[in-house]
C-alpha cells in the first residue's frame, strides 16, 4: 500500500512539478548510479533538493532511494514523520554521537548493506541560497566504512531561489544539475574530503551563473 502510494505521489505530483513546472537542466547524467549500493552527495539549499535528486533516477528504482536526514527535524511530529519516512523514504539519523550509544550512522550502514541508494547532504542543514557551507566529515567516515561503494557528487543551482529556507510557496526557477564522476576506494578521511571538495569546485565552475540577488 505505502509503496504504491509513494509511487503515485512521485509520478503524479513530484515529477510533473519539478521536471515540467520548475524545469531542470542535467549535465553528465551517465554518472548517476544504475543500481545500489551507492551514495549521492549534494549541496543543500532547499526542501526540494532531495525530491529533485530522486527524480533524476528511473521510477523503477524509487523504492531503493533514501534521503538521509536529521531525526530531530523530521520526527518532531507524527504527520511529518509519516510523510518523511513512509512517503519520501527518509532514513532519520541523530545529529551527534553520544558516547556509550550506538553509532548514529548504523541505519545508513544497514541501508548500504541492503544495496540501497542514499542521498546525503554533507553541509548538514540548508544554507543560504546558492552558498555552500563547509562539508562535515560524516560522508568520509561512511566511505571509509564502505570503500567500494561509489559516492557521486552532484552540484545543484536554482532550487535555493525556487524554495529557499524559511519560504513555503515555490516559485518557478530552472534548476541546473551537474553530476560528477563517482569517488570510491579512498579510506583516508582527510584525503577523501579534499577530493570531494575539489569535485564540487569543478562542478560549480562548469557554468557561469548570474550574481545571486
């Protein structure tokens, strides 16, 4: 039942809205994963970011795609929790590790072992429109734990103006999506972060955008 409802939600609402009403230009689509396990890493400016990334992959893969998000935000009320976890497929995790408690990334590890495709925003939370904050190292530790799982960097521009933080009514503004080559095999955390940062710098320079207003 939930699986069918989720498919209807994406096919009748999410896809038409993002792909037609908003519009998207995609570069290097061939770099996207064709199956799991895999991790898609992207910059984060809008609540629409995860939905946009999910629409880039074939509908047949929908049940295997899961955004990773903060537990304290999406589980703060019952309705939001149902929408996020059941309809969107969010995997909620704790923001911080508490000594003596289990690793907060354990649900993510389980999903990768189950050959899922994860969407991760290493900035942590939505930042100012079209400005990337420093990446947290959780994604590097995840890659260190699963060095053979590809990590695909994706730079997005536009959704920060379509639906920025603090706004609730979206406005049409075409989103540009730049997909980088997968990273994998790097077990040194700092070196992985350097490579990831370099990938995003390269992707963000593939097109000249007007000054953000």
